[in-house]
C-alpha cells in the first residue's frame, strides 16, 4: 500500500528513508533503479557546481563594481589636476 500524496509530501526524509529500506528488503529492482540513482547523483554534482560558479560570479561582479568606482575617482582626480593644477 502506498501513501496518499499529501502524506508523502509531509513525511520527513528520515521517514521516507526508513520506509524505503524496509520495503527494499522484499523488492527486486531493475536496471533503471540504478540508472536513476546515478542520474540523481550526477544532477546533485551539477547543481553544486552551478552554485559554486554563481557564487564566484557574484564575488567577481562585486570586485568589478569597486574597481569601477576606483577608476572613476582616479579619472575625476586626473581631470581636476589637468584643469586646475596645470594652469
């Protein structure tokens, strides 16, 4: 017997793992079971890599922002020197 969808969504991970392990003792699985698990693990690795890339990209954009601010300040200072100091 299976759970209804609402109960399934409300079940904790530990409950689902325990149920799976209990039923797995009396169940035969096909090749797709292992393929699905490999695909799930692969997807986890991809998600982890994407998160890491997004984090690094965010840090890079912050650095570029501050370098742009510094560059603007230096350009304004150079303009000030060129106009008012060299006269």
